[in-house]
C-alpha cells in the first residue's frame, strides 16, 4: 500500500511542477488576450449606447460629457486595435456580458424615468458603473502587459485608463449639480 500512496503523491507533485512552467505563461497570455477581446467588444458596445444616453440627458453638461466620452471611446477602440497589432493579432471582439448588463442599466434609466434631473442622476450612476468596470479592465491589462515586457502596450493602456478615470471624475463633478437639482425639484 505504501508504494501506491507514494506513487500517487509523486504523480501529483510531477503534475504540479509541470504546470508551474510555461503552462502558466500560456494561460496568462490567453487571459490577457481574452480580456483584450472582452474590453474591445465592451468599448464598441458602449460607442453605440453613448449617443442614446446623450440624447436622453436633460442637463447640457451631462449631454456634452457623454458626447465627449463617445469621441474618447472611439479613440479607445483605435488604441485597442493598436494593441492587437502590437501582439501580431487580428482585432477581435468577444461578447462582454458585464458591459451588456451595464449598458442595459442605462437603457432602463431612460425607460423608467421622465426626462429631467432624476433621470440624469440615474444615467450618471449607470455611466459611473461603466467607467469603474473599464478602469478595472484597463488596470489589469496594463499590469499583465508590464509583466510581459510590452512597454508600448502599457503606454496605450495607461492612456486609456487615465481617460476613463477622468471621465469618472467628470461624472462625479456633474452629479453634484444634477443631484442638487433633482432633490430640490
């Protein structure tokens, strides 16, 4: 019985040590690429939703912020295409259920509330959820790119991450006025 037990332990140890080698790097590369495809789909999906959010906004500053972020989002899509190119890969999207759900929250706000500051408050909440998702995705991608030694990709991802952070701060700033207006109405 000891031999059987020892052989099982040796087999598990060998399997573990084999998977600690290049297999992890391959898995991390796949995770990076899958996340890249995910955020690429997310940005493209968002680019279709932002004009609707802008049109639904009552506050002119909020509408302008959505319009501005649409232009930035188009730039994010271009940068992601550059990242794919740097990796020698074709730009490819993979459906992002998280972004689909977050965009759906924005649609629900438009449908559930009449045009005005209360709807704007709901739109800001939905938009900030989107920004936080994107910030997390770009931050994680940037960390992986650093580990891979892809400095140009890090730079592209960092630029987008900063823009997403700025968009979030802008929404916070606008929300102060919008929320005051909504609560005083």
